[in-house]
C-alpha cells in the first residue's frame, strides 16, 4: 500500500474528537505493524481513547503522531470529509493534513527501512487526544514512564522546507464571572454586570497584546525566518508580532439571563499564547487582578519551549529536508502541540510533516500526494540516521 492509499485508509476510519474514540484507528495501525513483525501495545482509556506504542528494544528515536481529528461538517466540502478520496493530486478529508498524512508517512517510511534490510532503532507513539490537550494521550503515557527522554520527531504538518523547533507558551482558562443583578433601566448605577466584567478583562488583554516582548539574540534569526514563513503561508505581514506579542482569543462567551436584568453570571473560555520573554506568572496575576470576581480554572498551562538549533534531531531533520528539497529553514511555531509536554520531560523535539497548512481544521482539508511521498523520503533518512 503506497502512502497516499495508507493516508486514505486512515481518513476513512473516523476519529473525531469529540467524542474522542480512536479504538478502530489504533487497531488498524496495530495490524499494520503486526504485518511488519513489530511488537506493539495498546494503552486504553475510557471512551475508546486508545493509544499505541511499539515495544521493540534499542530505540534511539521516538516517532510520534496524534490520530484524533477535529470534527467536520460535510457542507461545502468538495469531497466528503470522511471519504479519503484521492483526486487531482491530493488526498482529501478531515485529518489529511492534521495529521493522518504525517502518521501514514511515518508508517510507510518505517516499513521501507525494514524492507531495505535495516533494523529501525525507533519507537512509535500514536496518541488519542492531542486536539483536546493530551490528558489521555501523551500526558498519560509520560506519566506512566512508558518511554524515556530521547530525540523525538512529531509528524505535525509544517511548511515543506521548515521543521518547527519551538513553540509559544499556552495559558488556557475557564473563567466564571459573578455579578449582582438589578433592573437594566438602572444600570450601571444599580447592579454589577458579569458580562461587562468579562469585557473589562478583554480590554486588559488588548493592552497586554499591544506590548511587544523582543526576542533574545539567540531567537532573533528564528523569529525573522518564521515571519517570512507566516507571510508565505497566510499572507500575513508583520508576522514577527505573532511570536513577540501575547495573542489571545475569548473563544466562547455565554452569560446573562435576559435583556432587562443586569447579568448575574458569565462564562468565558479564554486561550492565550505566550511569547518568549513574557513571564507566565505575571500574566496569570494580571488576569486574576483584572477579573477579581471570577473563579478561574486553568485547563492547560505551558511555558514557551525550544529545542536548541544545534541539537542532533534538529541537525538530522534539516539535513534530510535539505537533501529532498534543496534547503531547510527551521522556524518557531505559532500554535501548541504535544511537543511542549515532551520538551518539559527532557525530550529534544522537532516537528515536521506533510500538509496543506491553510486547510488545517478547515473546509476541504487535503494533503498533496507529492508532499506525502517527499515526507516519506525525509523520514526514511532520519530513521536510518538513528539506526546506524
């Protein structure tokens, strides 16, 4: 089975999160590895949240991917998001880019290395819930000490010539504001609005966003390279602001009782991305001080992370990318992934994988067959380098 057909097969096995079951997909991967004679183990959690790790001895490299995908509504798609159709040079469907294409390319590369007569010194970890924070996936596997710190390659989608070597920090919280109800005709002289308290916090976050956090000398070249990449992918000018400023999104707000009552309650789900040089503790305190009547529940917290550019995994992946594409330009990631948990545990991590980045989590998600085949070529080289 070639890598495009393998990607298609993975897409056709549904693994939306929520609801979060990956049991069928993990079983398929287990059968694929069984056919290669590779020992593996399924680590299960309630709701079919299954992970798979391989257990062959002598591993020097961890190959990691998540098998859950965000939900897709089929309206407006050119091809059904669960079809995995191969057409017009692409594999189409939810997860094609994020990141069943990358998982398929890892598996195909590993198979090719075995069939060439080389014993791969690499371990797999396919995890169930990267899209919802990794509680039952990478965080659970790390908590159980199922693998030791080592070099790690995650097949997250990246630009074709640009491995990701670091990512901003993350502060994700739920805030429950409490107000004091009253008749709306007397507000703001009577009552205290929980909804307006939420907007006061947003005003504060706008002020925080306006302040840049200049990178240190070691990061300046990476920030400049990343800004160029953002411009090429998204058409965003001034992309350095993405990496040097606090970015925030009040992704969900709901509150109040009715129009003529001063709102007694309001809930906000807030996502904040933290640049290098910004104190996460200071940011936490600032949010708490500007939401004094809110109960704050932290759901995901991580400092910015970075794998040193001279680390072996960075040098190896860049060498293989340059061999296939002619050049390699590392960059810093604007989003978050399982890499943050692995780096916190002492892993040197690089993310590199195939995908059409603008279609990530979007309508008509797809990955080109050419990118898949070149990713396999890169992965083969990386696996061989760690298997000598």
